[in-house]
C-alpha cells in the first residue's frame, strides 16, 4: 500500500500537483481507492471523490466546478471522465499505475515524501466533498487537515480509543 501510494504521489508531483491543488478520484471501492486517496494526500493535494455511479451530468458538473489538476481513475471508468482535460492517472485493481510510461519511472520513485518539504500546513486542503444537491446544484465543501485532526482527536476522546484499540 505505502509503496504504491508513494509511486502515485511521486507521479502527481512530476505532473506539477502542489498543496491545495485538487485531484479528482473516480475509482470503484477497492484497494485501488485506498492507494489513490493516500497517494493524493502524500502529494500534498486535496482529493475530490467522484463516485462512478453518479449520473454523467453530476460528474461533469463536479469536474468543471472543482477544476482538478489531475484525475485518478481506473481503465474501465475513464469514459466517465471524458469531459475533463486534467491529466489522467489510471490504477489497476491492485493499485498499480496502468500507464506503461509512468510505471517504469514510478518503480524507482517509491520513497516516502516528507510533507515538510512540500510546505504543507494544517491549513492546507485535505479534501473537497460535494453536497447532495437536493436543493439545487451540489456545492463543494473544502476541508482542511486541521479539521480532520480535530475530528480524529474528538473521536479518540469520545470513544476512549487507545493505542491497543482495534476498529
């Protein structure tokens, strides 16, 4: 998981992805999804989840509105993202990049990325989630790393989570 996420993160950085950039992720619920989410975060970017079961017009709107710097998807879903011109990175079912050109480069670039070298702070975006749109157009809600940290700390306290706790 870590090696494949690092490879994706390095590839996104090569494409010019930087902190606060948004990267769309449209993958089936799978190991590849975890690789994609972790890789995007390791690159310092914010992920924008794009559910492949959404109607085409909703996906097109979310892509236009979020203006992602890159997209992470799977070969079987690439047709769902044809309205977006962002650089597309494809993952196979095992979370490996399926682009033969990026694969050879990424195999040697699988080291961990130091977030301090990217200049990341708690105020940088972690993800952008869209509302249901039940009262009109969906709205993107931007969430920073500090908000996620506060949530995790509150849950640790509320549920009495300790180092040996298993969920």
